[in-house]
C-alpha cells in the first residue's frame, strides 16, 4: 500500500497525469513534480474534560518549495488521511501558481470530528498540533491557514502557541486569524466572495442576467454560506437549494438566506430547517438551476451524476468536488455546462491570505475596499488567462487552468535546477 492511498490523492494524480500528457512532460520530471517535498505525521495526545487521554493523528504536507514558502489550511475532519492532505497540498500548488502567488502548496489536517470536542479540548488539540509543527513551519517556510472544521479561533490558538515559543507576537505564521491579532479585514468572506465574482464573470460570458438566475449551494460553512448570501444579495439570484451535513433543502420559489443563516447560527446546522422542503442530498445536485456550487467535500460530482446535472455553471467552491471520471462527461457537455474549476473558483481564500501574510510581515495594513479590489484584480487575471488558453487550444477549463499552474511550477523548478 502506498502511504498516500486515498481517493482524493488518486484524483489529484490522475488530473496531473492528464495535464502532463497534454504538456508532454518528461517522465522524470513528472515524479519530481507530483510527489510532495515533505509529508509529516504526528501523534496528538489530548486530555479530555473527563480526565481520559485520547490520541489523534495529525499531518502536514509541503508539496514544492520552488517559489518560496508553502501555504495551506489545516482541516479538522473525521475523514482526514495523509493521502487526502497530500491531494489538497498538490491542488494548492496549482492554485497558487495560477493566481501568481509566491507559494508552493501545503495542507494540514487532524483526523477528528471537532464538534465532538469541548472548547477546552479543541484548544488543547489545536495547540498540540501547532506545537508538534514548530520544527517544520514558519513565516518563511510554511504558513498555516484555516480549512474545513477550523476557524479564526483555531488560527488565534495556533498563532499564540507559535508566538509563545518565539517569545514575541508572530502574526505572519498563520492567516485567517481574528482582526484583533493581525488578521486582515475580509479574509473570512474572501473565498465565498471570489466564488460570487467568478460566477458573475461566467454569467457575463454566457450573456445571462443574474437577476433571472437560480442557484443551488452544497455546504453552508465558510465558503458555501458566504457564496449563497452573496449570490442572493449582491448578484440578485434566487437560491433554490442549500445543504450541509445536517440535511438538504429545496424551494422552487427561493429560500430566504437570512432565515437560513439565522437557523444555522441558532441550531448549529441546517438540520430541521422549516423554511424549505427537505430533499435527499444526492438529489439536490441534479435539480435544475443556473448555477451549482459544491462547497463542502470532495468527489460529489462523479460519473454517476455528471450526466444528470442540470446547471449552466458549475462553480467549484470546494476542493476536488469533481472526479476525473465525471470530468470526462463534463468535457463532452462543454457547450451545456461552464465549469469554473476549483483551483480558480475557490482561490479567493489563499489570495487574501497572501495579503494577510504580506501585511503581517510589513506591519502595514490595508482597508477592506483595498483588499477586495486587489482580490478581484488577481481573480480577473487568472479567469482571463484560463478562458484565453481554453479557447485558443480548444481544451476544457480545468485542463487550461492546470496547464498554466503546472507550467509555472515546472519553469521555476527548471530555473533553480536539481541539487546536488
Ligand atoms: P466549513 O467547515 O466552514 O463548512 C463545511 C460545510 O460543509 C458545513 O456546512 C458542513 O456541514 C458541510 N458539509 C460537510 N459534509 C457535507 C456533505 N456530505 N454534504 C453537504 N454538506 C456537507 O468549511 P469551508 O471552509 O467552508 O470549506 C468547504 C470547502 O471549501 C472545502 O473543500 C475546503 O477545502 C474548501 N475551501 C475552503 C477555503 C476557505 O477559505 N475556508 C478556501 C478554499 C477552499
């Protein structure tokens, strides 16, 4: 068994094989480019509130170091494996390169269901994770951020643990932290905002009026909720379907996003939501809509449902929501479904994290308008580059986006050479 065995890693490898074949990358360079530079596994003992000790497993994977430090979030989720974290690190590399950020990809994770921990236990786990990572991460080597199951508070504990070790405040070790300890305004909303910007760009290309469009959003966390609220209140779209781990809901006449947000704040999830009809989570993805936003977990668009999707735009807010087998079907349906691939669609988060890191290093802060304006400028460049390449070479959007990212990484590796 390979240490990276996981469905997400198989997906990332297959996508890389496809782009490598397309770019005719030499076999020697493929291995060097795909495999991560470092993969770290740690054991995290945590004293529970009842006095017992539970042991959790944590990971950090740094994919390539050709541009500068690595960058990536930390996921707390029961399905986390070394292979999944590695896949997420690889996707981060292509994402950062496509956006022109000076980072290699990284990712971290702990195999845990965070909702089963008390606040005190979550703090102990977070601090222990950062403590174990101290020899391997740093503001100039690997910068940590949030992902599924982690939030601003967890980032603040990470930052504090690192800072206590150094003896002075080091805000630039993590991004996505609270504004009160050096976080950037607009980071929490950045990924969802980026999704909304890119959906509007795609609607513009397709000459569709957002005010007459409907959207279905899977996942109602940081990315999904911000995207759904933005699509409703900024773009003027009708949100007909939403879901999270607690259930899926549909209402053809449109769901009130304030009510949905209020429900989740009060109850912790959408479970039992009364303002729309419950549907099966699988069915939600194939209901008719103009924009479908998977913003939860990997591999939800597969060869089994890709042929049944009834959207005009597939906006991949999540990392890796579409399997390579599903891509083959979506490639056939290129004139029906406009795909905004994950490495572009959710890149708003890492772009604003980059601003947060730069601001931390310089101790010079911008306001939210400046942050959002710079975010949109970078997204626009990446979107235009992808569309231009897809059109000129008549290739799918994902292949075009990945080709740009992979070429940039390869060219940096080539320029730096192989040591020794
Ligand atoms: P989150 O923990 O804030 O929210 C995740 C949401 O997905 C929750 O509403 C949860 O209930 C829901 N969910 C979990 N399993 C589900 C399932 N099987 N079906 C439907 N819903 C389910 O996480 P997030 O930060 O919003 O991340 C979501 C996705 O976006 C992940 O793939 C993550 O890697 C990606 N992403 C996040 C960011 C970021 O800035 N947070 C940036 C880039 C990509």
